[in-house]
């Protein structure tokens, strides 16, 4: 079969004396993956053609034919009947070739005043802008599910940990709110990133702009861009907007991974804080008793994949001279993969969270281990007039006694507690009111300030978080 270059049908073939080899065609073609940009490519082309007609660069008749042809092509793509050809390299040349077949010479005028360089940069920004909006919606859905679960467990007591050791009592609602805060920051980063994505490269042409009297702001307004890229070299060559998105996505997935790790721990029978609905788990091919938390485990693993996408884009750009280079064909697959992975992960987590069953008794029992109210006892002594370092030492002595006796601080009688603290003449600082301090409920209730774990504060924080999410989406 003759190469299309022999027939002079390739967009750039006239300069060459021999066709590109089939090996090189396969190596350099991108249509297998960049065809997902087809619909935004058509959007960009329609806006470009409308501007060309408005500026009298092409005729109104050409514009009408281009509009009709692109509308038909869009319908073919949406119906899945468009025929993609690898020898036409990419999504842009495939659509242009089909347009020319449909409407003739008018189709060849569409590319006036632009290059594939600014065209693909525009397509990527249009596509990524839409995907950021969708990811933001999914992130909001997940966060609302966490807020609902947190509200249901605003006073459910569990151990808080440092170094995976029992530290102080917290509420499960408060614990979940930590992830809501992370996801709120992720959403703010997505919105910041979107603002930089939403600048129009079209009009930069290959690298230096164009001699045609184009109206870039008209195209920007038509396509919903906030403005235009101010330098033509930068517009076609940099992919920092894609890198910034992948960095945001990697951080978002890192937060998902931290939550995943806790879900995996909590569902373990050794801890048994929660149960996850069966539809989000799998069994073992050999051990019939197993219930494996595959969704959070996979999310934990897929985090590395998104971090890898970020690294791939950074390495892609790190040594490129201005302006456009063929290297940038490799920008799409990491970006597409990051978007797909984040979107799929958020979608499945938003579905999984509402079905979590919380085992309150197990959480409470765990909070009673590890002397979780020791800090409360130290604070109690400080409020009685003891210096904190002396109070710390006194409570440490009491904990040592409890370890030897195999009991909790709350199990010691008043006399035993006074003796265990080795306070000597200051032992009377510990009164009968100490028992309220040593209870789990007393501990969490005492932390009744903004950011604290007291149930009242948790409920207020949930209300604030809901309003913040609503405000973020109203601002869009």
C-alpha cells in the first residue's frame, strides 16, 4: 500500500522527497490516544472559524460550510462511526481531512491563522478545564459523604494516635473532619490551577503569532477563557498548566491514600473499628473467611501512579528549548491517566463512604487502652497550681504504676492515685473531682474550642465545612 505521502495528502508532505517509513508513522502517531480530544478540537475550530469570518479572513459562505461540516463530524464521533486513520498522525489532521472530504476547499481554509501547535495547546486546556470541573464535583460529593458520616458520629469516641500509639481520645467525627479539611484545600488548589489553565493559546500559531488580523479576545470569549496567553512562544511550548494539575492531583491522591491506609487498618479484625460494604470488597481464592478491602488498597497503590504521571511531565519539560518540540506529544498520556485515575478513585470512594458501618463499642474500648487521659490528668494538676513539667513527671509515675498493675488511671482509687503520682506533700492537689477528668467523655468535652474534638465543636465545624463547599461552587 502506498504511503499517503506519495499521493501528497499529508498536510506537510510537499517538502519531502520520500514518504515517512511505516515504522516512524507508528512511532510518531498519537491518534490512538489524542482522539479523546476530538470534541474540544471541534469546539476550538468552530470558534476559530467564526472569528475568521467575523474578521473577513474567510467568507461567510466558507464559515457556514465549515460549521455544517464540523457539526456532522461531531455527530459521527459521538455516534462512534468516525473512522480514525493512523497515517493521519493525530486527532487534528483526522478531523481536518474528513472536513475537506465533506465540504472541499472551504475545509482547507479552516487552518488559516493557526498551527497544530497552538491548536493542541488550546485543546488540552479546554479538555482539562472541563475535567477539573468534574473532579471538583466528585471531590465535593466525597466530602459531603464524609460530613454526613462525621455528623452521625460527632460524639463517637475513638483513640487518637501519634506514632500509631494511643495518644488522646478524639471523636470519630473529628477524625473524619481532618480529611474534609485536606479535600477543601485540594479543591482550592484545583480552582487556582483552573484559573491558569483557562488562558487561550490560540493565535500564537506555530510560535510567533500570525500576520492575519485575528481577534484573539473574541475567540477567548466564545470558548469561555478568562484571557489569552500573552507570549506566543510560551503559549505553544509550556505545559506547566498540566504539570500543576498533576501536582494537585498527586497531592489529592496522597490524601486519599492516607484515608485508605486508615480504612485498611480499621477494617482489620485486630482493630475492628469499621466494616465496609461487601460490594466494595473481595474474597480470597483459597481462604474462605477473608474479606479484603480492595478499593482502599488499590487507591493507595494508584497514588503512586499519579505521582509517576507528575514525574513524567516534569522530566518531559525539564530540558526543552523554546518553542514547541515533538517531545510534547508525550504530555497527553500522563495527563489523561492522572485525570482518569483521580476521577475513578473519587467516584468509587464517594459511593463507598456512606456504606461504612462504625463499631462504636470497639472504638471506645480501644480508647480506654494506652492511658489516653494521661494528658488530661497533667492538665488537671497544672490548673491546681503545679508546673507543667512537674505535672508531666507526676503523671508519668502514675502511668508506670498502672502498667505494673495492669490497670488504667481511672481504675485507681483516689488514695492510690495520690500515692502513684509521688507528689508527696502536694498529693492533696488531687481531689475527688479528678475522676471526671479521667473519663473519656470528660477528656473530649474539655477540648471545646475551634478546632477541638468536643462534639459541640465537631458539629459546628461540619456546618462551616458544608457552607464552605457551597460557597466554593457558588463562586464558580
